[in-house]
């Protein structure tokens, strides 16, 4: 317990502007920037209103408090029933503020939602699942899960990524605060949003619409790669799964258990769609939708019983014996 | 404060002690609006303690990252039960309870328009509350183990479909809300009819106390908001029991339709809860400032305006579902506009304080807390009305902090004020002022520790409804502070409960009019007799008791 | 009790307020209208969205005769109220009986329609979105007709036994308001289901 507290507090201090921050006040993409500027406008207006009205309230409370030793303490104060001029003034002034704020807001709504899509924008289809993310790059023939790779967008040659979003089961919401606001993924409905990270790096987020038991561990990792890195990533991901003779035993176990009814390994008989695509699972940094680092110990533990990290995960405990477990873990570790 | 000699004969009961069973029978079969009102309040207080305890468990779980205090399943049940209970089985009944108790007294009537419907509404609503908690026993049906609903208080489709929510817990949830809705509609119908048809002679609409006006608006709002929820619950039940497809996305049904139906109820519901809170403020602030309410017609107009505008803002809960720029712009505007009549109310309260002689009783202190906290809640509301800002903040802890600022900071604070103000009328004894002030300060500290700091993790990207969070996000310190505030709030609430029990037995005798107030309920004994008024009063102005106390300068000259 | 303020009584002008029954029924009608509105919105939203047949166009016939029966029962219930108002109790019973009969014909028509839809066309509430919205909307209305018929039958019973007199006109009027509402809803349901939706 104590160590948990200290490590938590330590990362608190360190996370000011580190890569694990998810603060909406550290924007790194156009949508997040425009939201940041309108939010600063709203914050300053509301702060001024608070200071003025709160100050008047405080003044009235202090100035007009009942004083026991006052000469005419027992007497009622003069009764004032109202004033139409005053009512009018505190109706009109708020209306003016509202109109101003509304116009500024409408501009941001239109510029974000109706932004023209450049010809060389990247298309990615995002499908929310209980409790992981499926990413499909239809023009590139890539399918991956939980870790989204997109190119950095240079303002002079914008290469934004357009996400086409839906859900396979319940409602989810895609939220990477430093890149953009959130957009819901709803079954039977297609939503879109766009991202254009300005600097390379890892951007974190997570599902923001309650979607079931493990809503909390439906984490998002967006890797903004430089153009060269992104091109290299595409080439690697387009390869079929690595066939490695050393892991043939694990592959056999994999293909003769229920694994293949939910998971795909491109180029093999495993073509399930219910769980994440595992063709290049070893190239990912994390497993279980960003819950734990992708180490062989974690992988083994997850295959043994997913509830070790994510109780309520839809993947059943596979009840493999130790030997098979090691073999499958070794096989998956080869799928670079 | 005017001093009254203790009126002992109004409280002392010389009748012989009755058997517990007789007393119980008396309460269960009563159709007296005062007893039903008290039962509503008592019932709500029990659920307040239960749902508060649920909140406490959640705060323990969230105080540090990757905590294992409760399992994800239990956590999801906790926030579902906490939200559902607080809205439907605390907020609604406690406000209906005060309305039931006060409205006939304030308009000079002897009972509600339909006393038996009144009892029916109470019992059906309380049965709903029992059903909701029965799910802890019967939620898994024949499998034996309990499983409370875990779909969230707004139960977005298709999470409520049989596929994603097997067992019966969601059925208990929907039935409970359906029953509570029927009770709410019944009581609202009763309140409107009472206000329109039962006023004493001279009590024209423009002479009614503002509390009565606000309950009128609130009850009308109940018809057009709780009914859609009832309709949606019927659809959900048809889906779950008869296999229809209203919200079945696999058969072409729409999840977004449920969102619309729910929020057509859900947002005006906030106003259903806040209007009675305004109502209490409208009675309490003038009396302790020793001044008539400033701008009565403007207050009425603003309330009616809020009622109407609140019907056109629901989709600001749906800025992130991809509604398109046009709809987002419209609902941004509608939501911002509602801040205008709300602002008028705050300014009028300010003007009522201005030039008065403010008595800082425990009740008034809670009312002052209400004013400041409602101001802040309104301002964060304006932030959330800005659709792009909402794309970041929606479903984050910022939203959770915002609506708790409304529900706790505004509504619960003014409710406490109402308890300190009307408890003497209801029981004949004053609550302890000293304990009341301790209650105020401790609860105030706890409230601000919890809900001020809860905004920050939201701004740092923490979504709501997560049972735990990653250690590297920097949310831990804020969550620790938030959780520590819960302890103060618990202590404050316990003090309040103790004060209520202690004062019921030992509190000083209140007399009919301890606050030197001006509305009709203070013209009868405390507690009022079964028939309320020996002679049905006649009124000439908005403040009949002011006229009586100041015959040289009556209100009727100015209206 | 000397502390209790005594409020002077005003006997100068008459103080008349609306009848409780009418106001209460008006409130109920507003609430019920909101419930129907939601079902109607759902119906309109799902028109043409069914993933499989049958479609409304294939299976729905216009229930013109039964609709005329239901709408004319509004007139008969009004005549019953005015007969009672004038103290003509047997005439009132006659008109009430006519209302109950017309309402029952309507209900029988709905029953026949549903029987045909279920056994001839194989359309149930589970079949598709059309079935879902159709049975729930028409069924919700039919439930209201049933409640109205029970109340009207009770009124007819009291009228026949002579325990309902012209003093009770106000009560019968409240009931007739409900019945008018049920008829008015049918006009909307008819338009939505049989005209727009087909």
C-alpha cells in the first residue's frame, strides 16, 4: 500500500509535461489547439463573472450583516420590492456575453467538424470492442490492435489521419486529450474524427464511454511517427506472419485450441475476428489493450488467465498446461 | 429575531401513549399531506445514507491507482446504484416531501387535492426503491447470487440488452425507475391540482409564495420529462421481456435513440431537482435578510423561462455522439441561453441581500453556501455548454465535479438550509444552532476538498466510471484529496443526523413562528394540527404575516 | 395558542377556483400525451429501417370502419354527459351503452387485425422494427381504450342502478375528457401508422 502511494506521488511530480500526461492543456494537434484556445476564452470570461458576482455577494454579506449592538437593531430594514430598470440591465448584459461566446464557439465547431479533408489524408477504421480497439488501414491492408500508428502532420504539408469509427458491441468513446476531443463509437452508426499530431511521440488516452466491466482498462496508445518511421512501420506490418521453425510447437498448440476462433494470424488458418489481430503482436509495446507491458512473463500470465490483469475480459482462461503455455508464449513472441 | 415565549401547549401531547402497532398503522394508512411529506423525507434520508455510503466505497477504491479494494464488477454496480438512488430515491422524494408538506400550508389549504392519490404515489415510489435494492438479492434470479445493476445511471443501449446484461439486475433497475416515475407523475399531478384548485381566498396566482410558483413549474416539467423516461423504460422492458428491438443494435435498432429519450428526461430532470432548491432559497434568504424578495415578477418569469428552455437543451449531453455541426451549434446556443434566466435569479437574491439585515443562522449559512456554489456550478456549466470544450470534458471527472457541484453544492446545501428552517414547523422543536454551525463548516470543508479538486483530474484526462487508473497519469494526488474530503462530508452528515434525533427529543420548543417569517405556514401551530388551519385564512398580499405584523405599512399597498 | 396569528377572513367577493377533477385530468392528459409522443417519435424514426419484412405496405389495411366507430363514440359520450346534466338518466344510460358498444367494436377490430397479422402474415413484436414499433404503439393505445371501456362500463352500471345522478355530471365529464383524449390520440396514431408509415 505505502509503496503504491509513493510511486504514485513520484509519478505525479514527474508527469508535469512528460509523455504520460493526458492533460487537455498540453495540446499537440490542431483540434486540441483550437479547443484549448476557446477554453482559455471561456475560462477567462467565467473567472471575471465569478470575481464580479462573487465579490458583490461577499460585500453584501459583510456590509449588510445584522449587527446586534446597532441602535435600531430591532427595526426591519426598508422593504424594496424590485426595479424594472435593474432587472432589464442584468438581463441584457448576460445576453450580450452569451451572444459573443456563442459566435466564438460556433466558429470552432464549424472549423473542426467541417474541415476539408486533404487528398493525402490517411484513412483508418476504428472499431471499438469490449474492451480493446481494432484499427484497420483499408488502403494499406494493415490490421492491428490497441496501438495506433499515425504519421506526424507537418502544417505546410498536412497529412492528417481520418478515423472512421464504429463499434462491434456497446458504446465506446475514443479520447486522446492532447490530440483532439473525444468521439463516441456507437454500434450501427459511423462517426468520424481527425488527428494531426505536430510532433512525434506517444500520446495516451482511454475509452471515455462506459462500455462494461473493463471500461477502465480499455487504454489507447497513439504513436505519432515521423514520415520515415511511419513508412517503415507500414512495410513491416504488411508482411505476413513470421514463420519460425523454433516456434512450430507453439504454433501447433495455437492452431489446435480455441485461440483461432477469435484471433487472426495472417497467412495461417487462424482467421478469427472476435479478438485482436495477432499477426504482429510481438511488435506491440503492450498487451491487454495497454494494461501491461508486452513481456513474455505478462503474455504467459495473460494467456493462462486474462483475469490476472483484466477481470471481466471476454477472453476465457485457456487452461493450458505449463508446457503448452510456454510454447504458445514463445510462438507469439516470434510474431514481430 | 422576534422572541416568543415557548408555546408548550401546542407540542405537549396529553393523549395516552399508543402501541407501536397503532402508530405504525396510523402512518401506513395515512392520507394526511404532512405525514406523507414526512415519510417522503424520511425515506429519502435513508437512501441518502445508503447512496452516500456507496460513494464512500468508490472514493476508497479511487484514492490510489491500481487499487484492489473492490472488484471492477462491484465498482460498476456501486456507481450505478449511487447515481440511480441519488436521483430517483433521494432527490425526487425529498423534494416531493417538502412540497407535500409545505404547499397546502403555504396556500392556506387543509390537504392536497387528491389525498389518496398522494398516498398511492408515495407507496408506489417507495416500492420502486425497495425493488432496486432487492436486486442485490435477486439480481441473478435462480442462480442465487446477488448482482446489482451495473449499466450506469443512464444505462446507454445496447449495454442494457440481454446479450450484454444477462440476469435480472437490469430488469430490477428499469422496473424500479418505472415505478418511481409513476409515483412522480402522480405527485406532480397532485401538486399542480392543489396549487390551482385549493388556494385560500385572496391567494391569487401573483400572490403565491415563490416556493409554490417554483413547485408549479417543477411539477409541470415532471409531466413532460418523467413521462418520456417512463415511455423509454416501457420500450426497454418490451425489449428485454418480449424480444422487441427498440434498442437492439443487432436488429437495426438505434443506440442514439435511447440517448435522446433518456436525456429528454435527463436534462430537464436537473431542473426538476434545482427548481425546488430555488424555491427554498426564495423563502429562506428574504426571511433572514429581513427583506421582501427582490423582483418577484422577474423571479416567476425566470422560473417559467427556465422550465421552457430546459426542454430544448438535452442534446448537450450528446456533443460527442457525432450529431453534426448544425445540431451541436443549436444545442450550444440553447444551453448558453438558459444561463440568462438563471443569472437573473442569482442577481435577484443578491439584491434581496442588499440593504437587508442578514442573520447568519445555520440555515442562512447553508443558503449562502448554496449561492456561492451554485454560482460556480453555473459557470462550469457555461464551460460545458461550449461544444468543443465539451468534446474534451464530457464523460470526464470534470463533468462529474460539475454536476456534483449542482447536486451537492447547490441542492444538498439548500436542502440542509430547508431542514434547519422548517424542522421547527414539522416537529415543534428547533434544531441545535451550535451543532448546525459545526455541521455547516465541516461539511463545507469536505465539500470543497472533494468537489473543487475533482475538476482537475478531468482536465488531465481522467474519464468517469473507471474502477481504477494508471499510476503514470498524474491523477493520484488529486484523487487522494478528493477522497479525503469524503471523510469530512461523512462526519458532517452524521452530525446532522445526530442533531435531528437529539433535537427531536431535547430541542428547544419552537413556537408557531420562530423566524418571524411571513408566509402562511407560520400562522399555525408547530407542528400544525391535522386540519392545518382552524379557520381558512384570507390573504391580501404575498406576505400575509408581514401585513399582520405591520398593519401601518402592509405589503398590499405596494403590489 | 395566543401566539397563533389570526388571519382576517374576507367575505366580500366570491372566490371561485377551477374544478379539481378537470385540472387533474388535464395534467394526466399532458403526461400521457408525452408518453405517446415518445412512442410516435420511435415509430417515425424506425419507418423503413426494418432489416427484414414484412413491411407495413404489405400487411396493413386501413381500419376505416372501426376508426369511425371510435371517433363517433366521442360524440355519444358527450351526449351522455349532457343528458346527465339535464337529469335525463335513462337517456344517459343509452348513450353510455352506445359508447361502450362503439369502443368494443373498435377493440374487436384491433384484435382481428392483430390475429391476421400474427397468424396470416407472421408479424410479431420480435419480427422486425416495424413489428416492434407497430405493436407497441397500437398496443399502448389499445390499453388506454381498455381502461376507458372499464371506466365507462362502471359508469353505465351506476347509471343503470340509479346511483349516478345529475350531481355527478362533473365526474362523468372528467371521464369523458379522458375518452376524448383516447380518441384524439387515435387520430394521430392512425395518421402515423396507416397513412405516413404505409
